[in-house]
C-alpha cells in the first residue's frame, strides 16, 4: 500500500513532489486549481515537463489530482453544469500533462431528484472529459460521499450505476474515502463489514476499478452522513482504521490522507508514521485471522 498525503502545489506543481519526498510519502494528491473556485490556471508545458522529470527521483509511486469541489454534473442550472464540465476537462488535461494516474472527483448532487433523473447529464459530462484525454492512462475516479444533501455516490450501487451508464469505460474508476464510508454507515473498523464491502465492490464494479483510497479519520459518528475529517487515530474510527488498511485485497493501492494535521496545514511526518503503524497492525490482524 502506497501511503501518502494531499499536499500543496504552492510555488509550482513540482513542489508537491518535493514535499512528498520530504515527508517520506509514497503517494501524492494535489489540487490543480483552487478547490473552491471555477478559474483554472493553464499549466505551462515546461512546468508539466519539470514535474514528469522529477517524479522518478521523488520515490512517489502514485499521483492523483483532485477536481474542484464546485463541480456538479447533476446540476439543473445550465451555467453551473457547463462550468462543471469545463472544470473537469481542464483538471483532466492538466493531470494527463503531468502524467498523473487519475483525477478524483465528486460527481455532485442530484438535488433530491434521484440519481436516475440526473444520469442523462452525468454521462455526457464524464464522456467529454475522458475524450479530451483519450490515449492517456489518466483515469477519472468517482469518489464515494458521506450522503448529505443528495450527493451522488453514497453507496457502491450508485457508483456502479454511473459507471454502467458509460458502458464500463476502461478509464473510469473509483476512489473510496474511509471517513465518507463511516459517515454513510459502513463500519470500516468491523472485519466482517469490510469483507462485505470489498466483496460488493468486486461484484458490482470490479476491484480493478478501485484505484485510490482516501484515508481519513472521522469527527462524526457512524451513519451520521456528515463529512468531517479528523487526523489519523484522533477521531471516532481511531485504531480501528487498521481493519480496512490491512485487508489483503486492498494492498497495492495508493492511500492518501486528507487530514487537517497537527497545525491545521495538512498531514505531517508524525501522522504518516501513525498511518504506517496502523497499516502494519492491519496486516497482522488479517494474517492472524487467516491462520485461525
């Protein structure tokens, strides 16, 4: 499992790789624009080349970009919808230019209409973004949600429905967030529930489409539908995070922290060490279970 963090690109996209290397991270996530603004700066070819050249030396094994939170491919407002498609296209282009493995996105909210009523908008929006980067390995990764406000992806079934609408495009995958799973009522500290979750993903979507984990503790209780990230081991998931981290069929994935960190400026070296300890504990837990 490639343990890492979401890190800043301040000073240039290549600086995120330098920060990841300094942290000892094996995976990296970044924003290619402000997460709460529509405007997406153009990435200069030299900046993209510098990132690609630096990546092998950084020891970072997996890179994903996160699209702006403003995207809503299910919006009934034409302006918001077209801005959403444009923002996703621009992020995907930038991700492909730097050789990122994927773009994580929140599909949006169906605003109470239900997912089926919004699929006719979501499907073409995703197709446009995939088409803009045809021939590249960069994937679109649909993230699960905590479930508040009609957000799409609260269940594995909803994520599968979106993928099915695109006839299972090979470059469409998913990213699972531990905090969002917990908030949606899936107890990631319970071995039996984790086994069921992995089996459901495999049966309905295919584990090959699971390309990234967001590893976040939760400030909010199980089933609360509230998306409130906490630092690793400091929230209500706590040491139970080891259960999902150690599952044998989830190994080999990038596992990215999106936590506030001790100083409010994101994950630090101490938190990454804590994550490594939980990962080792999880591997031991599942090994012991297999030996019984």
